[in-house]
C-alpha cells in the first residue's frame, strides 16, 4: 500500500484509515452510558414467547476495555506497518521483501535436491525418473496456465509435446526460450495487400499443408507469397527458427488453419509473447524444466527409464 500514482491518493487512504478508528471511538462514547454500573435498567417493552423481555443495559466494562484495546491495536499497527498511504511503517515491512526472504529460504532447503543434476546434460536429466517428476511439477506450477497440463497447448499457445518448434527444439534453444522468453511478431500487411490478395495467399499457404484450397487462387497466391512472405518463412514455406517464423508446410497452426483466420493473420499481423522466467525460476529449476519439456518430444530417449 506504499505505491501510489500521486500524493492525493496517499493522503486519501491515510485519512480514511484513521477516520475509521476515530468513528469507532465516537460510536462507543455516544452510544453507551460510560462505565456506570448504577444506571437503572430500562425495559424496552419488547417481549417474546410470553416471558422473554428485552432490557436496555449499559455495556459491560470488560467489553468496553476490549473495544478500546482493539482501537489501540489498530493505531499501533498503522504506525509499525504500511497502511497510512505512502507511510512505510517504522518497521519497514513489505510483502515483497517477505516473499523474497521466503523464496530464498525455500531455495536453501531444496538446493541439495538439484545439486546432483548440475553436472548432467539435459538428455541425461530427462532420462532420470526423479528429475522428470520435478520437471513436471515445475511445469504444472509455472507453464500449464498457457500450455495446458498436458503441454499440448491451446490456440495461440504452442504444443510442446510434438516435434515442431518455432525457435528450435534442441536443449539449448528450449532453455533460452524459458530463460529469456520469446516475442514473436508477424507484421500486418493490410497497408500493402488487399483482402482479395490476402485470400489468394491464404489458399497458397493452405496448399503447402495439403489442405483444401482453390488451385487458381493458390497460383496467384504463390506470387504474392514470394513478394511478401519468403523473407521470414523461406521460399519453400518451411520457416525460420532464428526468427520464430513457423513452418507453413507442417500443418501445425498456432491460430488456426481456416481461410478467414489466415487472412486475418496476413492483414492484421500477430503479436505473441512468452514471458522470461529467469526472474521467477532459478537456473537449476530452468534446467530441470528444460529437460522435462525436451523429453516430451524425445520420448525414445527417456522411455527406457519410465
């Protein structure tokens, strides 16, 4: 609660927090007869079930003391911890620092678990049953939200369980993807390609994967493809791993293979980003995760130890 866009919000929060405590004290002193035990008990005149009478009596002393104690506790808490706008508290406590301390303590506890894998190559780690179990848990906790619990992806999120890779499926390439993230951008061509020309190119692209297409449109689309697409996707449409340009001949589609979807991609482009994990996972965890992901498309190398 110590980060605000301007000082006005900080003052508003501080005043609101203090006003709440002041209101509670005001409510107490205005709604009771202050600690007088000799106050005459009043009959409100409300009776239930024939003999249960509601009385109006003063608040017990113990309850008043408890109420005041809670108000005092609230004031002390707001002095020690952040809660009054930009005031950080005299103890300097922050949840971010607490989280960092907890993470560091956890890393120290699990460090021996990863130590034995540090000198092993990624394929050797992938062949270890215990390492695969660790890698799978890391994946479920950090990657399944996008790629699915089975790692087979979803629309706009790549399938990690097949042999098709945008940036390459070698251990070093997968590790780089996890560590630094990826940012794939397909530029929009609507300013230089008409919708009808985009349809022609879409039919040609569909023909590369053996999908149903209009052969006449595909012929015209081939010329458009050569003029605008080969720089990234190569002349034969097999893509470019260095740029993350997909192989258009593999019949693997990140956004879908329909004519309308391909036309939309050509005209409006695509912008897809995988966040870097180097600030979230340790180097040891990234290597374990790399091994597990690599093993998904190299099951022949890990099957023997399953």
